[in-house]
């Protein structure tokens, strides 16, 4: 039977949803390895909508995270509250500020952040069953509140985010854009991706390594 990986999205677009290149590279590498995947996203209102040309908030516009995430999944997506960890061998969260705005309130609350309750409920069974969890870009900052303290992760070298991770009880490890950090005990794999990447090829190197390591961990 083919390995099955759940991919959790947070919208569509780096400023207010899932980072498009990170998501696409993740899905590409899974497919190259012959791993089946299914995309999920919470059926909630977006925190806000950003005009990606100007970087400004679009006042008076509202969007739905699941509907926007469907753009990335070519319509083939399921609501997060329907994710059954027993049907999957691992889970991956691409980055983008949707992780800090829609999957949590990290962007506003910093180290006092709280993750979306449905995300906690979705990921807990993976962690409890020791199924691999991959996160990239800003998403690793959620780990202390999502999976518990003392788990080694990376967001690259960002001092403010790494400080917030430490304040929440996490362990931050500095890491280059093309590398990964693996917490073998907790089976968590992270990479900086566009926290550091200046080109898509740089992001791809780390993301491909992350997916490759998730593949290896699913065999252990």
C-alpha cells in the first residue's frame, strides 16, 4: 500500500495564507517519491486579506481559508476537522504567514500565541502515534504549543522568532536554507524555506530534504 501523507494548508499566498512555492514543492516531492497525499485546511474566515502587490491589508474584504486553500490543491481538498490521523502515515505543514495568522495568532501574540484548536486536535494523534510531522518556514514556531515543549525545530536564524520559540519552551536550532533539523525522538522535521530562501531553488533544496526524511521516518 502506498504511503499516505496529510498536507495542512492555511490559505493561498505568502502574506495571508500558505506559501505557494513551499506548498507546490512539497506536493511535487511527495509525488516524485510515489507518496500519496491529501490536502486539508480549516473551514474558517481568514484573519485578513493582503494585496500581494502592495503588501497592504484590503479593507472590507473577507475570504475563507478552506476556499482559498482549494486554489493550491486544484479543488481537491478536505476540511481540517475531517482529518483522520489513522488514515495517514505522516503530516506536513508548509509555511506562509497563514500559519501565523489563520492556524494560530502568532503574528499578533508572539510567544503568547495559541494555535487553532482544530489544528491541535488534528496533529495530536499523529504525535501520539509517533508518526512523522514536517513543518517549514514560520510553521515550526507553532510546535511548542502544538506538540509540546522540548522539541528541536528551526526557522533559520531569525532572532525574534527563535526567541519566541524558546519562550514557549521549544528548542531552536540555527539552520541554513538548504538544510533540515530533525528531532528523532519526537519525529519532527523542520526547514527554514522562505524564512531564508532568496530563490525557489534554495527553498526546494531544504523542502526536498524534509520530504525525503519524512519518507525515511515513515519506514522506521
